[in-house]
């Protein structure tokens, strides 16, 4: 069922399952919903907004990675002309955090600062220069404490504690999960392999820096425009910290200039802006500088990993023991979930009958880590896939064939209670093998050139919400007007992944209208029903299903009146392109707008709501909340590399990727997501790293934190596999995150194929390559 | 010029501003006044032929990169310009600005708040160097791409101040001091450079950086060789950028090359000499280990290109 | 100290008062409300702020507003002709060259300049011309596709 649409500009989606009506919008390459605004400079991102009388806010940040905050004196700053308001930690004492179990942050630090860049005070002033001056005029007295900058330091016996409440050194959380009889599994194995890996931290770097505009109106109502992926959670946190009834707060998401996980919880600037607005009586804008975005971080955790696997001679896994230690930075953020994620999906996409996972997260004096594209699953995927490459080699098996042989089957459960429904990974592996010419290349290229392959799996939305509640994860509301216009209300936040186009596509398909007829109201906590946010690749599956459910109700009403008017039974009717027609006699037609008017006369105002709540899938054990998803996406990637063995430079020539996304609702958008994910994975594999020196972020700039540019980027060959998920909207699963993960081990394995040395840490820099080559040369000459 | 005199040391010259403006934003440069020399007619000279070149300091990098005459007569210069930063910067950045580029260091090219957090450094606002805290000097790195090529081409620089004009070898305006990388005195303006005819010389530039655009060199090597009819090297210049506070001549390697033909052996020997000489500090991207090796490899590759030997001798490992 | 300046933006001369230390980026966004030009670093390290000055792509965050006086400034807002997007803008919409769209104005300006200079660029020439614009969403491929598509349809040839 693999459908390659890369060469077909007006491609159709894949084979139709029997009995399914054909699609009129789904599977078509169409422009994104807001293409016009985004291509003409009219789209207003948060920092493009300007309200009358608006003033500017700025945060003063800690220069110390770890210090006691003894005194803050804001008098001088407050006396500067043009300064309207100043806040310090005492003004906002309520702690918050994205996870109910980690309510450990203050908008402005109180008593202690835990990373360089942590906000300690906030100023609102007539312009940005004055706000900056005022920040410099705030006098802060610190008592520096020894900083803890790595996992090893955090676990040292005499380590200073970053949070007083941790019981054992700086360990925030330890988890242990065991499924099946591990001992028996290893006893059954023909071979046992053991390896260690380190994944270096890195960060999201959306091109748009975070920005917020807040307006505290005279009636006590607060409006916050923010570049956030999670307006609903921001709404909740604002209500909590500002101690306001949520009904008085409205969060609006303007177009967001990229997120990748970096804008998915409340940040200090979002909390202080409304308060500064209240104090000053002016709307307040805060736009972070690029450097400040590096301090917000919440990016990929550095993780140390250990893995032990028992296998049969044919590669079948008999047992897997995996442990991870995450460097969490200074606060909880999503970290406990991340910790679980470094273990939860390791029983996929291969059959793992017995499994143990031990994970822990430590605090360090660095900006907090959190979720980045592939949240917590990318690091273990690197380890497992590099490890399996070694396993295959030792067993004398082709690593691609071995993977194909040990795959999970569709419609099964894993040992840790994950439900697998559709799975197109077998097709994906085949597509990659064929398109990359794998068999002719692997192990057969000249020294310095190589090819490597890896697979991965990701969620189509977390099965459980972040805070426990029995309500839907997504809601949508649709109204149809008398001119046949369809307006969809949904709280989704479009961060560039094109959730807006997804909603338009699903509703247009269901109602049989053209995309042009659809209007959207999204990213607004007052106007649209809740959607939990753009994280865990949940939006297409959940908001898509909610919108489809609402649309289906309206469709039924329209079909009723159409059946009556056209005098044909409803089951003979179809709708497409704004026409409802008889499938057997297509000349019998009723225009959509006409049907809408008839239906309104018959049923009253045409509106409907839909919701989506995932099936209850969590297993009967503590910690089972992380991992379940209504569906999983699967990816296979191969990378061909060239290593300059003289300079250590690594060039990735081409990456082939095949991704099982269920259904490509809009192939152009889906390919774009895949290519973007592959690009990001390749960058993590080869160049990106967030490193610290002397307690400071070493390179908080776009010049020194290297995100690759046009000439650096390899060629990418994309195949979309349509496994038609039984529960996804029109069969769709996810495409935004999954394709990143396999690229990193694919590159690593390709480097092995090229130079015969396995690198066990990311990123694979020229420096590392030269080190290992030189070490090998020395060993060789010593042996002579 | 008059403006400079009027505002004294509170004023700084700005040509393209692509180096100065980031430095002002980082508050490592804090001039009260900026005197724009972008369009000063005296700096716009541009004459190139087989008989040599006179290039005004105001020449845009994009012109150096694209001008057909430069590409024909001084291809290494065009190449070095094309490897600077990105097209948007080359469209406004100038030759003069590149020659007078401030030295760089990743403790220095940071925001005010970042530098304050580390306690500032000797190059600005503190007596201590963060790279070599025990020492009494600054090791910030000379990072211009065109300069090593110009020195390899034996260019002279024309410096004017008021009514004075002096012409001296370009090399002579640099000194091994991260704080004051040039010997130009206040009020002196680089008017342009003069490059002797290229006849008989083959010049090559090699740059190493992590990305193919945006990035400053982590090592850059310019090599210029003149050989006699029998293939014996008569003159050799090797100039390194980004490994010291000034564009450093690799004289030991040059001496090894002169008087013998370019062979794989002599090239490896020159590479070794450069490897021993290059002493990068840990204040740029990349690592010392790797940059030192890159210096060797780049010089070898440049020499092989000149000798028309196969470009890469893959060290079989 | 603010002073009045005449700036020629997208073919129209406007009179605007701003301080001499303001960058062209700030003048466009803050004083002319032309917020289509974006910023990602304000240090010349991303290309989001790219505009054309006398037809050449320039980073407006590294260019003083006062120095733009007397020159032709073009921004993304000027690419459409009486509301009709340029062939390049259409091509970006079709190939999916814009995802979050934040880098897009910068890319459009660099690519517009390229196609005017070279209406039939090779992919390498496209990469080279766009090497000063960072995009974090697309992996660049659909951007290259867009420029090629626009070139095939004749963008740049009318100039
Ligand atoms: C992102 C980025 C990447 C870069 N990458 C590179 C790179 O890879 N390689 C590289 O070499 N450069 C690089 N640069 C630096 C810079 O763009 C170039 O060196 C450029 O040539 C500087 O020229 P300018 O005219 O813009 O200099 P300006 O900023 O105008 O001036 C630089 C300095 O020289 C002085 N000056 C200028 N002209 C004269 C003159 N005629 N006489 C006396 N003093 C003068 C100024 O007072 C100032 O101190 C990069 C810059 C950026 C922003
Ligand atoms: S080398 Fe030392 S003194 Fe010079 S800029 Fe760097 S830290 Fe400062
Ligand atoms: S904002 Fe100008 S280059 Fe980044
Ligand atoms: S489309 Fe988002 S940064 Fe390029």
C-alpha cells in the first residue's frame, strides 16, 4: 500500500479500501489555509501586533548559574523617566509548572536562582531602550553557590543540592518498570549485547523568538496574545499564578513562527506581561531576544544510556534491559514525562517480549530541558538503533533485513501494554531499501563512504492529558451560514505544522465543499472549544476527529434535506465540490448552499459540536500513562555519507525516508513535515549541541549555535506510506515528529559503514571522527 | 575626516557596518558617533589588470567575489571574498572593513549581559583574559578571509590621515595583540590596497568552517608560490588566519619549500611545519585538536592544488 | 534625536521621523508599520530581516535607516502587484515553501533578487543565493522547489 507521490505534483492518495467513498479534498495537494497572509507579509505574528498606548516589557536575568538571591533593589530603576512598573519574585509567589507533579517554577526567582538566564525581575517602560536601561539599574545582591553542570556532578557524593527537597543528591525522579521475566529472557538468548551511549542536548531554535502582548482591560478582563503551542495550558497557568477566574482570561495565538516543542508551556514573560499591564494601565509587549530564547530552552535532554539485549541467532529479541539518566536542567518542566518517554516506546517497533526500564532525571544548573520534536524517544532510539546495527553485524545479518524480520505485527499489544493498530513499517523498510539501493551499497562502498539505516516509532497524540481529567482532548464547533460558508472553531495552535489546513481539509472532505468555503477560528481560548495543544503529534488525530465528528452531524442534516429534495435515499447521496448529488444519477444535484438553507429552515440554526477523547489504553501499572496513543506512526530512514578521513568532515549525501502516516491528508504539507523532521534529525546527528562552559551557555546565538543553512542540507527522498489507520481522521496518523528520530542512528550507522568505527555519542563532529581515526591508527602502529 | 577630528576618539568609522553594528549591539564598541564612509569617493577606486590592482577600501565584498577581472587575475581573492559570511553581508561589507575587522573571541562576541555574567574580559571592561586567565594579553582571533590572501599576494595598503598618506605592506599593519590588532592610529583610514601583478605566482585560499555559509573561518590558509622554469620554488608565502591574533606567516614552512620542487614529500614537510606552528586557542567554535590538524591539511591541500597533484591523499587508516 | 527622512519603500516615497541610530529593520517595523520584514537575531546571523536595497538583498538589522535614504528599498509587502502575488509567491504557496512562514519574507527577497539577476538558476546557484537565510521548518527543499518552479514560469524575466 505504499504510495509514492514525490514525483507526481498533483498526486492522489493511495489505494482506496473497498467500500470507502473516494476523496475529493483529502490526498490533494493544496495550498495552506493562510498562504496568502504568510506569503505577502500580512500575517501578524505576536511581535507584529501593536495596540494603542502599548509599552514594552523586559526581563532581568540572573548572571549566575546558581546563587542565593539576597536582595533586589528596584528604587533606582523605578525612578528612571519612562519606567511604568517593576516586578520581582515576591509579587508572583505562586509556583507553577506544566506537569501537576512538578509545580516548581516562579515567574521571577525567589531566594534562589538555578541557571544563568533565569528571570529575577521584570520592567515595563515606554520603549525597549528604557526597559533595558531600567533592568541595568536594578541592583541585585547574589551569593554565588557552586554550580552543578553535568550528570556526573549532579550525582557526585558531595554535590550541592539544587532543590532542597530532593532526597538522593540531585535526583528528581527515578523510575523502574519491568515486564516479563527478564532473567529467563536473557537465559533464552543465543547472544547478549551491551552498549553505552550519550546523546548531547540540543535546542529547538524556532526562527521566531517568543513574544507576548498582554492587555489588562478596565473591566478586569485579560487578553494575552502569545506565540505558544499550548494556549489551553497557558490559560490554566495564568489563572493559577494571577489568581484570576479563568473566565476572565483569554489567550489568543497569532501565527506562530515555529515551535518544535519549545513553546509548549508557560514562560515567565507570558506571566509577567499581564501583571505589568495591570500595574501600568497600558498594554505590554515583551519580545525575547535570540539569546533569551536559548535560556528558555526546554529542549532535548542530554541523556546517558545503557542497553543490554538478548537475541536469537536470527535477531529475534528475547529480552531488553535499558536505562537512562537525563540531565534535566534546573526545573521540572515536562521532565518526568520525558524520563518515562526514554523508556516507554522502546518495546516498539520490534517485538520485545521481556523488558526492563530504569530511568532517572537529575537537576543541573542549566536552563530546563523539556520536549523537543520526538520528546524523549529520540535519545533511546539513537541508542537502540545503533546497538541493533552492531547486533546485526555480529550475527552476520543484513541490518535492514533483520529489522524487517523482528517487527511488531499490526493489531497487537506490546509487553508494556501499548496497543498497536495500523503499522506500515514493513512497507517503509522495503521502500527505503529499494530507493536507496541499499543492498548494493551496504558494506560494499569504498572506504570513507557508507550507508546506514534505522527505524522508529512515534505517537499520534498522547493517550492521556497532562493534568488528569475525564474530558475530551479536542473539541470543535462548526456553523454553516446561509451562503454555504462553513466556519470551524477549534482551539488548535498553528505553529507552522499546518493544523489549520488540516481542519479545513477534514471538514471540507466530510461536507463535500471546496477548501475555499471553509473559514477558521483557531487558537483562541474564548472563541473556540478546547484543544490541548500542539504537542505529542496529537492535533491531526484528535482535533481532526473532533472536527470530523461535528461535520458529520451537519452532513447528516444536509443529506436529509437533499434526499427529500432530490427524492433519492440518503445512502445514494454523495457530496463533493459544493454539490450534493445522486451517485447513480449524477445529474440529480443540489448545491451545498441551497441544501444549507433548506436544512436551516428545517432544523434551525446549523451548528454542531464534536469532541475527541482517546480510548482508555493505559496499562494496569504505575507510569503507564506515558506511551499509550490511539495510533503510532512508523518511519524508516537510510543515510548515505562520505567521511573525509583526513579532515574528519562528515557529509551526508542523501537521506531516504519512508514514513507511515496513515493517510496523507495534504501530501505537500506532509512531505514538508517529513523533510523538516529529517533535516532536524540530521542536524542533531552532525552539528547541533547545546553546551555550557564555566556555568554559562557557551553559544547563545545563531552564529555559534549552528543550525544548518541551505548549502549544508542533504538531499532528501521522501516516501509516504498510507496504512489507513482505522481510528484516524480519514485514516491519518501523525507526520510532524516521527521522521526525525531514525535519521540520527541512520547517520551513525552509515559512519560505521564508511570508516568501521562506531561512534556512541552525538553529534558526530569532525573532531570526534578524527579522534577515533587517530586512536585507531595509533593502536595499529603500536600493534606492528 | 573632519568629522572624525571633530568627534575625537568618541567616533568610529563605519563602512558596511557588518562588523561594527553587531559589536555596537553587544556593547563591545561604544562610539558616541559613527562616521559613515560607505560612499566616500576616495575609497571607491577599482582598477584591475594583469599589471596589478588598486582597490579602494570601499569595494564591496560582492564585487570582489563577482568582478570578472578579479576572478581572472586574482582568483584566490575572489574566492576568499565569496567564502565570507552570506550574500546579504557581502553586498554591504567592504574590503576596508575586512582589513580592519575586529579580532574575535567567544568570550567577547557576546551580549553585554553574557559578558557581565562571566565578569567581562581584558578586551573590554576587565583586566582578565578568560581564555588564558594567568596571562597578560588578549588572544582574540584575527578572522578576516581576504587578508591572508592579500598578504600572500604581497599587497600594499594605502593609509591616509588628514593630508598624510603612507603606503606600506599590508602585513605590516598587523600585530600579535588581540586588543589592538592593527598599528593604525586614530584618525587613519585605509584608503585602499595595491596588489602587484600576479605574473608567475599561483595563489590558493582554503577555509575551514562548520557550515558552508555564515561562519567565520576556524582556520584559513592562503598559499602563494612562484616557481622557476625548472619547477623549483623560488618564492613561497603561507599566511594563516583564525589561528592567532594576527594574520600569521608560516615562515618555517615557507623556508622548507623554497629551493626545491613541490613534491608530496616537501608538501608533507610544510604541513608538519604549519602543524607545529599553528597554536589556536580555545576561543572559537571547533576544538584546538581539530583546528591544528586542519591547518596542516589545508596547507597541504593548497600546495597540492598548486602543484596539480591529486587534491586529497586519503590517509588510509 | 529624531529627524525627518524621505525613504523610498516599495516605489513610494514616505516621510518618516526616526533616530539616527535606528536600524532599517526597526524603522520599517516600528515607524512604518511594515511588519512583514521579520527578525530572528538582529545580528546578521539569520536572514529573516532581508530586504532589497537598490535591488540587492541586505540584512536590514545591519543597516542604518539613515543610510537607506536616497536608495530603493523593497520589502515583502511590495512583491505583489496591486494585490496579485508574484509568480514566486504563488510558487512558494504551491510547493509548500512556507510552513510557519516566519523565514519566508527573507527568502522571498533573496530569491526575487536572484531571479531578476539570473532567471534560470541551477539548484546550486539557488542554494548559494539562499545561503544567507535560515529556515527551521522546511529543510529547504520545498523552498528550492519553489524558486525553480517560479523560474520555469518566468519570474524575474519581466525585469
Ligand atoms: C554573520 C556574519 C558572518 C561573518 N562572517 C565573516 C567571515 O566568514 N569572514 C570574514 O572575513 N568576515 C565575516 N564577517 C565580518 C564582516 O562582515 C566582514 O569582515 C566585512 O568585510 C566587514 O566590512 P564592513 O565594511 O561591513 O566593516 P565595518 O563594520 O564597517 O567596519 C569594521 C571595522 O573596520 C573599521 N573600518 C572600516 N573601514 C575602514 C577603513 N577604510 N579604514 C579604517 N578602518 C575601517 C571600522 O571602524 C570597524 O572597526 C561576518 C559578519 C557577520 C555579521
Ligand atoms: S582572548 Fe581573552 S581578553 Fe581577548 S577577547 Fe578573548 S577572553 Fe577577552
Ligand atoms: S534579524 Fe537580521 S539577520 Fe537575523
Ligand atoms: S517556514 Fe518556518 S522557519 Fe522557514
